[in-house]
C-alpha cells in the first residue's frame, strides 16, 4: 500500500468512527501528496461538514467537482 493509500485508509477509518479531527488531519496530509484527486477533496468536505465547518466543506465539494464534474446532469 502506498503512503497516500495508507493516509486515505486511516482517514476513512477515523471518519467512520466519528473522530473527525484526526480524519481531517489524514485527508489533509494525503492532499499534500495529491491535490488532483476529487475523492480526497470530497472526503475532506464530508469531514469538515461533520465538524460544522460548512463554508470550508462547500469549498472542498466545489474543488472536487472542478476536478471531476461527474455529478452534472447528462443531456
């Protein structure tokens, strides 16, 4: 498992356990290694939302969609 995969795995584990502060730290470390991963921005947004930091969470969700606009309506 690569370093970034380990960071994501740890972050997801803390997120699932409701330990949002630690989860955020792992996702932020992973983002330092890869800022072009829309899923990482989404995980960070979910974590920030869970912490009540809604404006920051929206910024992360928007960044995720800028990288990969997969959720847009198809014609």
